[in-house]
C-alpha cells in the first residue's frame, strides 16, 4: 500500500504528492471519522471509497473495482496512519438512516444457517463457531490479517466471508447493502482505538 501511495501515475502525480511521502499531511483524526457523509454525492463514503475516488480524479487513473487487491492495499496503508486514533463516526443527521438500515441488516437472519450477525457477535463472542473463535464484531482493526484465511481482508470482504459461512449469497463489495453495514459497524466501534492492521483468528 505504501508503494502504491508513492508510485507516480501516468499523469506524473501520486497520492504522496498531495499527502506527503509517508502520508504525514493527512489528518488522522479525519481518517478515524470514516465513513463520512458526502454532500456532493448525497450518501456516505467509506475510506476505501474516498481513496478510489481521489485516485480516479486526481491521478487520472482508470476506475478500480471496490473489492480489488489494490484498493485493499491502499486502504490498509492509509488507515494504518491513524493507528491509535479513536474511532469517531458521526451517525447523526443525514447518516442516521444509513446507521439504522445497517443495524437492521446486522440483526437480520441470513442463509440456510438462519443466523444474524448480532446472534454471533453480541451473544456468543469468545465462543467457537465452525472452528472459529467469535469476535465482538468490532470494525476498529480492519483491514486486518486473518490466520484462518492467511491473508488481509477488508471489512466488506469479511462481510462476504461471514455470509458465505451462513450459506447465504453475499452482496457485492461497494454495494448499498454493505455501505449501510459499514456505517453501522464503524459507528458501533466508536470509542475504540484503530488497530489497523490488526490480527484476528
């Protein structure tokens, strides 16, 4: 991610050209507030979404798929810069409907296993499910490295993995459904320190 951050695009510009070679010009408190509401887009924007828009607009790069490895690498690097900052997502005002919709999704049963997110992560945290230790469902460590997968995953990739475990059809990375969930999950983590990249089972 750091290499991509400093790598010049075809137009000669780079992320580092605006934000410093090590990203030192970025406001880490602002990074801890994502997802944030965009008045221009009339919807919330995740940190990864903001990076992808900036890359396309400022570097004249071709659009990247939300779930691409490059997008994950850049998000991991940028969010790591805010490591130790307190998650502080504003879920009020225009963000409130997305927070409410995300909480509803968090409490909706999915798949053939017929389980909702909150049933695992609120009631059974620390217990085993399908050979995995259940977490408290907090988003402050994402993107993170998972021992069971052997690679880095972003929050929306983890949503897909969970849904697949429940034998449900995952939503598409970057979809409105995952955006709502990400708003709720990050706001639910308010007050916790960013650990990116965390390590989880």
